[in-house]
C-alpha cells in the first residue's frame, strides 16, 4: 500500500493539487493508497487571539479541520483508498517525523496555498528553504512606482 502524507490549508487549492496524484494512483496497478491528511489551520492574529479562550480556539480549530476534511475525504475514498485525518499542532517537522514513525515511510506532499510575502514553515528536516525575502513586497512596489513615473513622462 502506497502512503501519501498531505498537508492542507485550503480545500479548493488542495483539490487542484491532489487531482493529478489521485489520477496517477488510480492507474492500471489498482494498488490502494493510504492518504494521511494533515490540516494546518490558519493562525489568528495576536489581537484576535487575546480575546478568545484556549478552549474556544481549539474548538474553532477542530471545526475548521472538520469542514476541510468533509470537502476532501469523500473524493479520496471513492476508489477504496484509506484516509486518516490529523489536525496539526505545533512544529510540522516534528509532526511529520511522528506520523512517519506511526504509519511507516510515506511520501510527503505540501498542498498548502502559498502566501504572498510569507514563507511557509518546512515539513521535513531536509526540505530546502524558500528564497523569498522580506524585501519582495517593497521591491515590487518600488518597481511599479518607477514604471508609473516613466509612463507619466
């Protein structure tokens, strides 16, 4: 059985990322796949989280993950594949190692939506760092400003 560990944070984006993998796994081999779906809920801002109790925050995270899984799990189970759902808490590298110890060796797939000007935390120890920097937004704004100045002259 092939095992794939998928980290998710947006159902629409994740469906587009999973479609090629699902179709490839449903090829002529007809080997069942064990999908380990890991929900990565968005972080609340410091100001919003200060007014919410830790129990209410955990309840919100659980409901958010349940909604995410409700949109993705039925499509993955149509071909008889096994699906395990997990809610991410804390360090993702440690969670990946823990899940690989529990379920055995699995392919790790990052299906989280990239965010502009923000690096996503790595999933494995050997995952290469992204080369974006904090200057990407100001540089884009400066370039756009220069283009507008040249166009106005």
